[in-house]
C-alpha cells in the first residue's frame, strides 16, 4: 500500500509543483483530486519554464500516469489547450492522462457567473475561471458530468435546463441565451470528441493500482486555508484541498492514505481577498514579493506577502494529519536583518493559539511575534543542512518546534536538484 499526499499548508502557492516534480519520479500515478484550472504550477522543461493548471506536474516523466479524478471540475477548453501545449513540446499524453467520467465540467456561463458574483457579492478575488459556479451546480444537482457531456442528447438537454435556471442572471448581462446555447453546442461537441479517449472510471483504476501496490501520489491544489470547510470562509475556494478531499474526490478509502506531506513556504503569501494576519505592507513585504517572484501563476496578480504564521500551519498539520513537512523558498529570505515568526494571535485581550473560525477575529486579530536574527548570502546550491548560515538553521528549527512536525526537505530553488535532504533516506512511499 503506497499512497502519498502532497498538500499546501497555507493559502496555496507554497511550491507544491516543484515538490511533486521532485517526488513524482518515485510514483506510478500522480493524481489531481479537487479544484480545476484555478491552480497553476510552473514547471521547467529543457530549461524553459511553463505553467500547467489542470494536468498534474508528473507529466514530465514519460512513464508516469496522470489522473484527474471526479472531485475536479474540468474546463474542456482549458484541458485541450494543455494537451496541445504538451504535444507541441513532444511530451506524450496518449495513454498517460486520464480524466474521470464523473468529474463535472465548466462551461462558459460558469465563468460569466463567476465574474458577475465578484462584482455584486462579497468580493472573494476569485480566479474567474468558473470554479465556484461549477461546484455550485454540482451541489444543486444541476451539474453536467463528463459522462453526460459525452452523450450528445443528454448534454443538450442538461445544457438547456442549466441555461433556463440561469436565465435571470444571464439575461441581466444582455446575453442572448439561444445564441449562447448554439455556440456552446457547436464548440463543445467538437471538444467532447477530443476528450473522449481520455475518459475512464478513475476510481476503479485507482482501486486496481492500489491493490497492485503501485505508488500513488495525490497532488492537492490551493492550500488548507483556502479549504471550503477549514479555510478562511468565505474567502476560500469551492473545494476541499485538505486530505479529506481525497476520499470523496477520488473514491479512495481513508485507510489507504499513508503519508501526508505538507508543503510550507518560509514566509506567507496569499492572492485574492480575505484575512491575512501577518500581512506586511512595508518594504519587507515588497522585498519578499521581489525575491520570491510572488505573482500568481494563473492570473499574474501580485501576491500579498507576510511573515510566517505558525498558527495557520499548526491548524493545517492538525486538519490533515501531516507527518512530513517540506519547507520552500528559504533562500528568498536571505538579506533580511531580522525575521519575525507569528506564534499566536491577540484579540480584545485574549490570546489565540488555535486558528479562530470567527471572521471578526480573523480580520481584526493582531499577530504576536517572536523576532529572530536574519541571514545573508546565496544559499541556493547548498545541499547540506549544516552548511546553511547558522541563523537560517535556527529559523528552520524554530518553525519545526512551533508547528510540531519535522522538516524533512528544504527546497531552495525551482530546479529539482535544488534541495537539502535534511532527513536522509525518507521513505515517501
Ligand atoms: P477560485 O478558486 O477561483 O474560486 O478563487 C477563490 C480563492 O482561492 C481566491 O482567493 C483565489 O485567489 C484563491 N485561489 C484559487 N486557486 C488558487 C491557487 O492555485 N493558488 C492560490 N490561491 C488560489
């Protein structure tokens, strides 16, 4: 039994793509189980970076199979464009990429509704990819699954129902519903033929792979604080990037999940709206954004930057049962005189060691900081923990103490080789 999960412990963008790419070599299957093309991971192929949103990072290894399971919402257009990008790079996808027949699809009206909601409801700062509206349809029992989409007449009927249900909002946007339906039928029926060869029962495929003891790597998108249940609601995504998402998002039994690896950035970032207690609005925030190249891979938006918040990472450790941590982007902190670590929050005279659910406390609490000495110099290329500047070592040790899990690996750059194996010979699978 060999199932490993890689997930984000903050608000996404922790560097999961690089970590998955590092570990994928040891896996047989790399699986996306939630979210959609709102995610984005930068990969380096033959020295050139490129971004994938939907297809798992493991695709760069020719012998790996990549799965997109039922918990994901799939935009057929975005899927095709990624397959085309990979084909243009001569990266084979045939017989290696599989999508679930039970995944729900994103259609153009989901993107329209996403934008409309952003302008008239609480602004979440979504990626406007239609993710929330597609999941809302799923919950409202209006959704169109891949299997429905592939049956032309079923698709047409469901599309008609959906457009009728959304009439008020689309009409309000001056959209001609019959024209929209015609356009979707023309374009998306062609896309359905493109998608057909990739469609399988991914749950069954995984069940068989697990019974053969093959190695499965689940790649989460976004991060724990963007989880619909355990994140900073309502400023969250519409799925469960936490470990529990795997059971319903892929149909895998909880008892099969062995290793849960949390990826954690050495500082904190967030894109979109919502609380961020350790956010920095000064030169240090700008320093981290510049050094860390903190701009969204999907939307290009500058990311908000702040100090490391041990309260949220402890929360993630507990919600997910994390038993390994990988620290990323420590190199981007080099050059700071001092560094701060948030150990707890304070609100109206009370101290909070656990992450509070109240949106008022999340918004108005202030961080309680511990200040530590910074470090200098280029640390990229270092592969031995003891060769790091002593203050960088102390920082890592303090983070471990505060979150209660050992940091087994430190990533110091985009390249696969730029890592420190703090713990030797970790058995990931
Ligand atoms: P949505 O997932 O597009 O609905 O956006 C909801 C929230 O999740 C917004 O704050 C987005 O910025 C955030 N979000 C979605 N995907 C990602 C991601 O891959 N990284 C970081 N934030 C994300």
